C-alpha cells in the first residue's frame, strides 16, 4: 500500500508540474484585470481510458452487459449474484453473504471461468490456486461487467469506475440486516481540467453468520486509482485493489463443515497508452504491468505473481484487429493473443480470437474461437459459436497434460419493442475437471473432493423478457442438458424466472429522478449430481426451488433497497451438507452526490 501511495503521489506531482508550465517567451499582461471575472465552474468532460472489454463489432446475443443500475436495482450483492443471471450458470452458494459462492458452468470446473480486471487476467492465488470465487471480488469499484458466453466458458470483463466530469462525485452507502449484517461504503472520484484524476473507494462488510450454513465473516476492500490523461491520445494510470477477509470455521457431526479461512490479497496495475486518433479509431498501443501479492493465510505461505503485457490494435468503423503479448509467472511464461472482428456486410458480423500459451515443463496450449451473426428482417437474428482448445486448465499442477475439446453452439433470437426471446442449443465434448473449490471442500463429513468427469453433452437453452403491461415485465432463462442426470452442478430443468415492476409514475418529483422497482424471482432445478465424495461415490443434488424478493426506491441520487433471500422458506441448500437460511434479509440506502 505504501508503494501504491508513492506511485499515486508521483503521478500527482508530475501532472501538477505539467499543468503549471507556461510560455517563457510570452510578455506579461500589463492591462487592468477585470475584477468581476469569476472562475469557470461549468463541469467539463475529460477523456478516459477505453473500456477493457472485447471490442466490437460482435454478433448480437453473445454478450451480457451489467451496468451500475444492475448493481443497485437488482438482487446483486456479489459478482456471483450477477453471473447467476446468465443461462446455465450454477452458483454453489455455501450460505449467506461471506460464504463461498463458486460459479460452475458447463461441467468444466475452474476452466469454465475467466475473469479480467481492466483487461488483466484475475488469476487464483493463495489457498485455492485453481478456482476463483467471484463472491470475493468487490462490486464497489466497478461501473460495468461484460460476460462473453461461449459454449463451455464464461469470459468476464470487469471495468472500474471512470470519472469523466470535473464535478466531484461522492458516494456513501449504509446497509444492515439480520445476524448483524452490515455494509459501509464510501467513494470519492475527482478529475481536474489538467487531466489528472484521483479515485478512492472503501467497502466494509460484516456478518455474524447463521449456524449450519454460514459462519461469521468480515471483509475490507480498498481501491485507489490515480490517472493522468492530458488528451484522448495519451494517458497513464495506476490502481491498487487491496482485499482482506476472514471466514470463521464451523464444525458439525465431529467434522469441519466450513473451513477457517483468512486471506489478504493486493493487486496493483500500471497502464500506459498512446493512440493516433481521439475518436477511438486508428492504431493504439498499451503497455500494462501488474502484480498480485497474497499473505497472512494460515494454510499456505505468502505468494506473489507479476504480469506484463504489450497490446497493439487498430480499429475501423466496421472492423477491429488486435495483438497482445503477455509475460506471466514461471508456470505461464509467455502468452500470445490475437483477436479480430469484421462486419463483412450490413447485418453480417464475424469475430474471433486465438491464443498460444507456453507453460512450464515444456508444455504448451492453444485455443481458438469463431463467432458469426446475421440480422434478419422482422427483428430476427441468428448467431453461432465454435470453440476449439488443446490447453491446460491448471498450469500450476505439474500433472496437467491438457485436454482437447471442440464445442459448438447456436441460437435464434427475436427482438421487438415489447419482447426479446432467444432459443439455442450446443454440443460440448467430454471433459475431466481438476480439483474442486476449496471453499466448499468440507461441506459435510464425506467431503467434496472433486468435480467428476463429464460425458459429451448436448443442451437446450432459452431466455428472454416480455412486457406484460406498462411497467410490468416477465424475464428469465431455462437450461436443460440433454443427457440423463446432467453433469455435476449442472442439473436438468434448471431455470430462473422473475416478475418485475418498474415505474417513474410519481410526478410530484421532477421527471426522471424518481423510480420504484420491485422484483419477485424464483430459481428452480430438478434432481442432479454434486460431485464425488472422498470415497469416490457420486453425491446427489436434490431438486429445489428458492425464491427471493427485492424492492428499490430511487429519488435523485438516493437509493433505498430491501432484499430477502429464500422467501419461499425452502429447506435445503445449493450445496449438499449445508443449510440455506430462510427469509434472510438485508436493507439499506446509498447516496450519490455530484458536488
């Protein structure tokens, strides 16, 4: 943190010095100053770093985008909550907030989830060096989350807050709930006309837990970013994310039901870019250096990881081409990425990417993906994906020799002003995942040792939204693997349905500053499997249905919210051996100031 503050101060002084330079050849103005002149207080809008997401053009339907309203006007408390809105995603909730919430998709284990923080791979570190638990990534510093859905992989792109206006933005949030659940959040974002910027976010969470499912938990997430963008064609930034949390242990039936886990992780990223044009088109180069440090874990020793990348790209109005060279740790020395997209004809788009990676012990991996989409009359469109890989899933595991997979998917979509509907299907190759999430390893006395191998799987999926009445809409998704029993944590007949009321009807307030939203949601699945226990026996995942309620009221920059989990009083859990609390609720208010 000290090094982070020093780097931030260096950027501040450098920017201040650049802003203070004057033309030494100019003569002083000897005319009388106008004493009535006032400082210009009109907000100015300054350039920012481009969003570190997959550049377009992309076929319609391959990307899910979550905005700040998705973080506030929804049930999302963690990144895992957001990803639960993607068809086919199973969130193995260990309990209420603070418990493990690993995201499982396509029976691929850890290989099914790739997370990028401002374009930098967010790699697992510490006690679990294979899986990333998205619930431990704070939403507080984020302004956008993009999810690219492949047949068997989710690529998640996290974009941090970018202050554009010279008007200072400040946020204060307070929330509370049962079992002394508490959240305190503060944010300060400032940009100066010189191009200098400073952003600070602090997020504190605590809960005493509920016996049988969730233990006491507390976390502190701090985010700092200093940046200097004198023009849209040149800029530099430094950011550091410090996260520390502690999950207490709990025992039951003589065995550890929930493991004690203390962790501190600090990620620092330096980015510098140069572009030929100010409108986002043309050639652009960016250099990135990132470090990750973990410490104070009682189960493993301290660890560190560094990454460096050089990215070159060129954008045209209807095309994109990019190349990136990455240097990681000893287990992943080199990685070469290429990506491109092109609207060949009006309504027809192709996009693809490829990667070659060099690993330790002379191993290597390759993967490629091609997507295409076509717009048809009457709001219809079709798109398809082909993903090929011969790659490792856990480079730190010296026994991982890689697997070859070919996965394909396709869908037809209909978009109108009152309805969006998409029907699709896919075929996935067999796969043998490595390991299982450490956070739910000791879920019960048998212990979850690993996620079992999957067979060739074909699945059907549907998702959409329809406006029933003005302000009232029905949305949801349905997922069904067309093999008996599905794969581990991919139960058949898995669906999520929500009925939402959203309106700005109260005209006492100025138009646009009042909003009321209420949602009732239900997630349900049929009987499936939940991995293998320590003896190698298949564990049963019972069919369950969990409902939840959330209400949000917004007046200008004030948002009041209320969320209730398991409103249906279901007895059971998302993970066998744990109990999910009934009618757990939390509520609070967040203020957003622009002064």
